[in-house]
DNA sequence: CCGAATCCAAATTGATACTG
DNA sequence: CAGTATCAATTTGGATTCGG
């Protein structure tokens, strides 16, 4: 593990804070804040699933339970991050399509690792909670 | 409840198609809800770092910024999940030590994948936000 | 059809103080 | 030392409504 705390005491350049998880500027912490959002990772995965452009309304159809507000908000956030591309068709009525950027697609890899762990181990977690519930 | 209640065996269909992410019962969604918590993943990684037993107060020292309340709460949650083991020494004053269970250690793997992505790509994300900030 | 703005309810978090 | 209880502030998500 890279856990040597060789901090110089001065502000380190971005990308060099590997051992400093509790620093709010730590990239890992910021990433977790982001994908920890209720809809972010679901949207990324949905976009990865279709592997192409999706319209706003179809996205909302696929993401059952999401409100227009949260869909738009999450999408704007993802776009600002460079994870999602937004393409506006200048028609009437307007047609807007979203897709994953290469950067966004690269995020799917670690997200899949997480999904893999969840599929494998969450039943164990559930069993543990059920067993120790009354403790 | 899920209609797919077959938890005793492998239910993954052929290909990549797995559980419905938008189902609140989906394990991946539940895992993300959990590690999306502000302190959960930080604590798991801290415990993985020491690779042994840690006392409550030392944990609080390492996890700069966490309050006793949140530390205790997150720890209790992790323990109920079977990710963390709690060992009480019946002395006066009491000494309690925490450690990662094997299950908890296994979670470190996908968490590290996430960290890896963050270290590599968050600077790009930042650059993108900075570039398109004023829009 | 897309999405921004407003208002509001609910879940999280934190500061502080108290207990065994 | 290792928690727990209570209260308040902040954040988050959702319903509705209005505009392009």
C-alpha cells in the first residue's frame, strides 16, 4: 500500500495525495462523494448499457423512480465532469441525446468491480445482519 | 420484495445482464448506498491500512475530522454488516479494538480499483470542470 | 420534449453534554 | 476510554409549476 505519510507540509499538487484519504482534496474521497450520489452510478451504468446516445425521456423511462429534476441535475453534473456528452438536435421540439464519453466509459470498469463484489457478497452481509439483528 | 428471490444460487443470466440497478433491492445499489456514506469507505481503508486491531480512540485520531458519534455509528453499521469485528477487553477502563473481517478485507479490492481510477482520472475531471466552468 | 426554478419534507451530520 | 442522547444545521431528494 502507498501509505507513507511523507507529506511536506505544503499543498501537494493534485494526484499526489495517495495516502491522505481524510484530506477533503483527496481524489478518492471526492470520487466517492460523487458516485455516492443516489443516481450518479446508476445513470453511468445505464448509459454504458445502451452503448450509444439516449434521449432524455428514454433515460427517465429506464431510470425508474428518478424525478426530472434529479435526472437533469445528475446529467448536468456528469457533463461538467466530462463523463457524459450532451448532443442537442436543433429541431422542434428539441431532441437531446446523452452518451458516455471515453472517460465515462473508463469509470465503468471500477464500478463493475464494485457490482461484482455486491453480487457476490451482499447476501453474506444480509445474512450477517439478519443473524445479529437482535444482539 | 423482489420477484427474483432465488438467493441460494447463481441467478446471473448469460452476458452482462445482471440485477436491475433501479430496484432498491439490487445488491449493487445497496452497496453504493452504504459505501457512499461519508465515512464508511474511509474507515474500511484505514482499518485495512493498519492490518490489525485498532482502538476506538486511535481510530478517531487517524480519521481526522470524524466525530465520536459518527465513528461509533459507522463502526456499529460495519459490524452489523460483518465487515468489521469488535473485540471488547473487560478491563477498567474498557479497551475496545476493531479490525477488518475477511469479508471486510475483500471489499478493499474493488475499493482500491475505485481509488486507482480516482488517482488517475480525477485531475482530468477537474480540468474539464475548470474549462467548462463559466460555460 | 427538455429542463430550470421554487418550495418543502426527510435523511445526514455535527456540536455538545452526559453515562458506565 | 468508549460510547450514547439530544438538538440544530446542512444537505439531499421530490412534487409541482413555469418557460423555451
